[in-house]
C-alpha cells in the first residue's frame, strides 16, 4: 500500500482536458514526478486560465 502525499502550493497551475497540469515552476513539475514512484500524489494549487510552460 502506497502512502498518500498532498502537495500544497501557491503556484498557478493550468489543467487541460487530459488532466495534465502545466506550471511555470520546474520544481513543481519534477518533484511530484519523482515522488509518484513512492506515494500517491495530490496537488493542491491555484487554478489558472492561461496555459503555462512546464507540462506534467
């Protein structure tokens, strides 16, 4: 059984129709990708209507 991990951020995040999120902060993209190997990740962040540069 994998642990649940919640990441809370004040970063603006854009969510597309395929449930992929985009943000401007590279750390907010890379850290959850690696932690996803060990835990179930839930990201809590601000919603943005603009498409951001980094894709996760």
